[in-house]
């Protein structure tokens, strides 16, 4: 299965600033997914990022707040913009493994964001 | 609305016993259902995938059942070990590849 390098692993940021999270995959993948996991909660899908097209955002998430880049088939970034303490969460990227034979999803190790 | 429900209470069992975790869903017609393990501070790790036309799937000490009539999946860990202690997440998709997750069930296996 794919291996994902996600960074930073954690950060403490001032409110009003922005943080960009990077995910690098060791193989080419069509779709990458970005999730948020708030304290004590499960994972919530933010958006799906396909190379060469605009990201598709889930209800409650907007591009101005969470702009995503997908410049090639192995890399994506998620920016958390104009942060507030409510944005404190773990952010994770994910890719599908196995292509059409679907053998699960691989996740990055996560970025633990604290906004103060 | 779509829901994925897992037991919110932690499951405590003794080493060697079988742990059974439940996942119920509503307003989904999933082509497949997945189970993941998540340790504190880590991303989820894929365990098993079961398709809608499969009743049961096994992998080593793990077994998953999928009942599309009851809209339920059961996840079993046999001969449980303290190293199995973690949060287990159920995940499925209505269409496409984007996954939706349940809140997870915390499992604690004591020696």
C-alpha cells in the first residue's frame, strides 16, 4: 500500500494566521482526501482533491477557509486560513489503495493543530 | 439523514476472550464497508473491507460480517491481546470513494 508523509506533525498557531499542511505520497494516486478529527470525535471529510481539477468540498467546508492544492499525482496541500480556536483539530490526508480492486485507504500520520 | 453508529461506551474485555464491536448505519446503500484501527495520536490503519455481496470476511484473528438487510456490521477479534487495545472505526461510502466514519468504539483488553 501507499506510504504518506504528512507534515508538520503538530503546530501551535496564533488566531488569524494560516497554516499549510503537506502530504507527499510515494506513488501516483488519482484522489486524495482531507479529513478533520476534532477532539473526541471521529473523522469528518473536508474535501476530495483530484489532480488537475478543483477540489470538491463537503457541506460545511468552503474553499476560502480550506484552500487545497493538488499540483501533481503525488502531492497535495491543505491550508487552514484565518484560524480560530475552533479550528484546533487533527488534520489527516488519505489516499485509496488498490485502485479498482480497492484494498482500503492509507492515512497520513496527521497534523495536530492548536490555535491560541 | 445519514448516520453511522458505533457503541460509544468503551468495551473492556479480558485477554483471550473475543471482542465484538457493532456498526449500524442508516440512509446508506454502501457497496462496501471498512474497519480501521486508530491508536492515540496516530492516523487510522486499514484492517478489513467487506463488499455488499459478502456475508463474512476473515483475516487472521479478525472477522467481519455484513448484513445489508439489518444495515449492520459486526467486527470480531478472537483471542484478544492487550496489544489489540485501540479505537476501532467503521467506515462506508454511499457512492464514489469518499469515506464517512463512525465515532469509533474504544477497546481495552486487560491481562
